[in-house]
């Protein structure tokens, strides 16, 4: 009788442990999906900031500073992979976090595995890479705003201004309303 009760208790403990492991796995998968989504958003933001830059030199300088990779190396990597600045950042950040080379990480990212899988397989923390990307994006935004301020002070129009296109459209609409 005691042995049947003991077996039942041990079985319940075993099932409970499996249930906890499954719940933990589900939580980890949800966390990974959220982090991948955040990473994708940061890639888009970084690429948008790069579009607003007067020239790519500032973008390469910012990435070089954040990643610890020389500007010329970043340029060569971009030419060799056709990565945008966001993917270029991620491949270098993964390489730095895992001890692998940029080329190895670029191949993994091109293999369509997905960033979550690549991070998991290489024990890399997506949160740290996201944080680094946010820092770089903010740095580029600050530099762009400073540049726009200098151009305004000098009286030079800024064609890459985020509001330039909207301002032009707004004045066009106003003049059409007035019949001009």
C-alpha cells in the first residue's frame, strides 16, 4: 500500500516537473519572440536614421565606435554582404558576443534561420544587442539634429530634414486653398 502511494506521489512530482519545464519553455519562447520583434524594430530605426544622415561616413563612424570595428572594415563588410546598416550592426554584434567572425555570423543570418534561433544556438543575449542598437540609433539621431541646427543657423536648407517634405506639402496645400 505504501509503495503504491509512494509511486503515485513520485509520478505526480514527475508530471509536475514536466509541466513546469513546459511552462518555462513556453515563457522562454514568448520572450524570444518579443526580443526578436524588438530587434527587427531597432533594425528599421537604425536604417531610417542612416537614411537621414547627410552621408554614410557619420553612420559608419557611429557604428565603428559602438561595435569597436574600424570604419573601413565595416564598409568592406557592407559591400561584401549588401547588408543594410541594421543587419551590418547585428552581424557584428553577434560576432562580438559569440567570439565568431563577422563572416560566420553573416552566413548564419543569411541562412534564414532567424535572429532568435541564431542567438539561441550561439548563447547570445538579444537584449544586449537591442540595447547597443538603441544607443547607436540615438547617437545618429543626435548627430543629425545637431547638423540640422548648424544648417539652420547658417541659413542653409536641409533637404534631408524629416520635416522638410511635410513642410513643403503643407505650404503647397495652403496655397491651393487660397487659390494661388
